């Protein structure tokens, strides 16, 4: 059982929902990111997504796009990120995931990438621009090295929900709404219908992301599934606070965890 499976099993036993924060590696620099990850875990995060900066992050809104640019400008590379993860593994055994684009894996070398994930302690990888039908591009190497490719499913997946959800491992990343990442004041998705379809086929826990920006939203979204993923709202704090962002991010993550902890154990009706 990998760290992701163990974490969700422990949360289920405790009757808790997962909080999964996201931070862009290298924004404003890798030294700050290396401080942010354990601070978020110490504040109540259960798993952490580490974003690999990319020049054309098509699934991201302006907040994370700008963070990627700042990270690239600061000299962040995938090799340096793996080095950071190696050091983080001396401090924590909690699940760590990379969120990145397929071209970055191809350019680095798929086998080399998955091998370094195994070597440094990366548990899973989220690739938002890799369609389910192209999963074979990395699946073989990932399996050989014990890396979990996290599947993504959206309200617009419709008849594809069954094949995506039924084959998911680790957890299923449920996209809250159409469009790119970013903070939202309201959601128009029929979550009861969406998660009803997802739950019918998924054999792993489900977590919802894209647009969650405060503890209240995190609690409401987590009520439908097993956890909430928060990215842009955290990256916005880093943008504002720079190298001094650790206390503010930790405080925000603590409030998010309180919101998720207060989420009902099952989805509300209607």
C-alpha cells in the first residue's frame, strides 16, 4: 500500500476528509517552497501537490500562470525540484504529488522521470493535459516505479466518467467546473448528479478541486466526496507575501482544514 492509499484509509477510519493544498515549486524560490510544504502539513494538510512550473500551463488561470513564470524566472528546474523532494523526505512521510504537464515529462524522459519519482519519494503525478485515452504514454513507466498517475474527471466527461473513474488509483481528482484553475465566488455544477455518477464507478476516494478559495467552500465541496483541493488561493498568498509567506499560508491551511473537518460525512441531498 502506497502513502496515498494509507493516508486515505487512515482518514476514513478517523471519519475525516482530506485537505490537499497546492503550491508552485520555486515561487518565489525553491527555498521558500521547501519551507511551505512542511508548514502546510503541520497546519493540517493531508497530502500536498507540488506544481512543476511550465511555460504554457493551459489548465491554469492567471494566478498560477504568473506563479509559474516567477518560478521559471528564479531558475527552477525539474532536477532541482526532485532535489527538494529528496530533502523533504528527511522531514515527512506524508504523501507528496507533482502536478505538471505532459511535455515536461516527455522532455525529461518518461522512464527517467518515474525512476526519480521513486528514488526521491514522489508518490503520484497529476497531468492535467493528458487525456485518459493517452494514459499509456506514462502508465508503463509509472507502474514499474510505483508512481500513481492521478486521473481527472470533470462534469463535462459525461459518458467517459465510467471508464475514467473505474480505473482510477490513489484518488480521483474531480474538477469542480469547466474552465481553468482560479478562485470562484460561486459554482454552477450539479454536484449531486456529478458525484452520483462518479461514486457509481470509482473504487478509490474522490477529491474535488478548481476554484475552492475559502474554508466555507472547502467544507461544502468536501461534503460531496472525500476531500478538497485548494491551489490558487494559496498561490495568491505566496504572490502577496513572497519569501515571508510561510506563516500566512500555514494559517490559511489551518482554517481550510477546519472547514473540511466540519464537512458532513456524506453528500447533502438536492
